[in-house]
């Protein structure tokens, strides 16, 4: 397994004023987070709809100097590949190369957003096919823009050959695709044993490129605190979140959390840890100790 350096992303639902958002972005940068990641989930859950991620990521990039920004994630079936490339290039230009493009096939319950926004949602197979097509087409557009196609000047990213592409998911078919095409893979919630199984799928499908793929998962809660019941809507089982059995909860004090993350990196290769803003205060000592190591 190649060298894997820890980095951390802060995931936060886009919303609020420009001043509040800029202050949060600057705090994340000061604490040592590598990225600020904004979900893109209008109407996914009743009462948990969020603003569009694109303008909020632009505001975060404008308010910071080093912090990277990224979608977490765009549902590829909800947009045309051209629209994805257009927005991604704009964010990469504005941030001067600090953008990461997160894509997925869409949450199973995102039909609510599809209805609200007029998306053709389709079957799981349809959505995976559109994800594949989007990744290929976005990379083609970036390549032609960077090669000097003047018709695509608005699609020209700063990063070459384009912003890193993160693909999020948990099923074998999606992970196999991600292993062969993504720069970063974000695994769905589950247990550590399930994470090991998913890493095995990626390793087998990626073959020689496995060491070049950054592996990630998301943490919602840090410490031995009460877990809000509504977290279960995002795949987190509060009953199973004990003794570091659930990926979404990092139990124990900061020293314990640091040891758990180091072990998972050494054993499974997962080094890009995204942390929900709910756990921001508790995350500080862990990020300070591990970021860049």
C-alpha cells in the first residue's frame, strides 16, 4: 500500500448568510481542514432540504486562501454532463485550483428532490449508467478545453487534467466503476467489517491504480455523546454506534480517536476523513494531531 497522508474535510449543509458561511470556512481553514464539503440535497428528506452547493462553495473559496472546496456530492442523474463541467470549471477558476468534484448516482430516497426540481430520476441501473456517462463526458470536456478548444473556454479548469473527481457509494457495481475511474472514493456508512469488504472490492477492481486512489468515509459524531435520532436517516444506527463499531461515530477521547483512525489507515488505507459540522468542536484536536501526517 502506498503512502497515505491524512487529510480532513468538513461537511456542512449549505445555508445561512454570506458572513456566517465565510466565518465557518475560515475557521475550518484555521483548524487545519483540507476541504469544506457541501452536500447537494434539495428535498432529500422532508425538512432537511439544503440550498444549492455551488454558490456556497464559491463563497467559501472567496473567503479563504488554502482551503479546498467540493460537492458532497452532486447526483449525476440530476444534471447534464455539460452543466456539471460548466459549474466545476467555474468553481475551479474562482478558487484557482482548489475545487474537488464530488459525484454519485443519487440517494435511493432522492426521488423527492427529483419531483421538486423536475429531474428524470429513473431506476438504480439508469442512475449508475448516467453517472458513468457523466464522469466520462466531464473528463472529455475538460480535456478538450485544456487542449485549446476556444468554444470550450468557459469549461477550462485550472487543475490539470481537471479537478479531482470523488465518487461516493457503497454497492459493488458502483465501487467497481469508481475503482477504475475516480480519484477519490467516499464509502457509505456501515461497520468497520463492511468497510474492509468494500475496500477489498475496490482493490480488486482498481488493480495497479489502487495506490493512486484516495479512500474516504464520513464521521458524524466524535466522543461519547448522545446521538441525535435523526442521524439514522443518513444510514447511521445510534444503537450500533458503540466501541467504534460504526464508521459514523468515533467513540472515546481524542487519543482513542487518533489511534482508531491511524489503525484504519494502516490496515485499510483510508486516509481522507470527512467530519460533519455537528462534531466540529470535538474534531479540532484530532485534525491538529493527524493532518498531513
